C-alpha cells in the first residue's frame, strides 16, 4: 500500500508526513486489502479563524471509494480527525462485507461444524434453500401437473385460472398428486 501525501497551500514537514503515514497504517489494520491511500492537507478558508486545517483521506477498498475528512486547528489534529473518520468507515465496510459473506449460503459439504448424517430425526439438519421463480401464466390444476412432470419437480406453485388464487400442487410420498388451495 502506498500513501501519497499532498499539501495544498501549505508546506508539509517530514514529521507531518511520518505522522500521516502512521495514522493511515493504523487505520488500514481494519481492512487488509486496501489500495493506495491519498492524503490531502490544506487550509480552510474560514472567516472565523485563519488557522484551520482540513485533511482528506481516500482509498479504493472492495470496489468502493472510502473517503474521510477531518478538521483541526493544527495540521496533525486535522490528520488525526480524518484518520479516525477513515478508520470508522473502513471498520463499517469490513463488517458489511463479513455480514454479506455470512448470509451467503455455503455449498453442500462446506458447512462449518457439520455433523455426520444419521437416520435418527434428532441428528438431521434442516436446511432451507431459497429459489425464486416466476409463477408464469395462469393454468388449470391439470396443466400444472403436466408442467410439474415435464420439469421433474415434486412441488409447483401456480396461479389457478379457475379461482385466480395461488395454488400448490405436489407429489405426496405415496405418489399421488395433491392440490393445496387457500382456505
């Protein structure tokens, strides 16, 4: 990771550059795949005070641009404020990516903490996989049975042309087709 530091309208000392690099490295520990970081430091044109400084930090991380700013009455305080904001943004992005990874279903055989399969009902794990398919055109229960057989499925949700409601047709364990209608 490269840290590029620029001063706009001010001259940066070696101490200031070292301080900025240290603060960026401290913030980067929350996100290891961080690309190059740009740090821009400059004066704030303010009618309140002539001695306000603003630091901006930006980097690309996980396909997104993470940008943070901070102000202070000295250059180092503005860098500190920006790095704290940058650190919070990186922590939040990292947590968001972890949460997204945890919600993604794992392929069969890659489950963490998985026990061996058993015929006892207590040991069987229940898993629900979500599949989204459109209901399609309205059809009669007989047409739905034909479509279900063609697709090789055991359950089919369809819009009943006779009632206008959603119905389910499924094959029971004994091989019969059953139609489930709302009450």
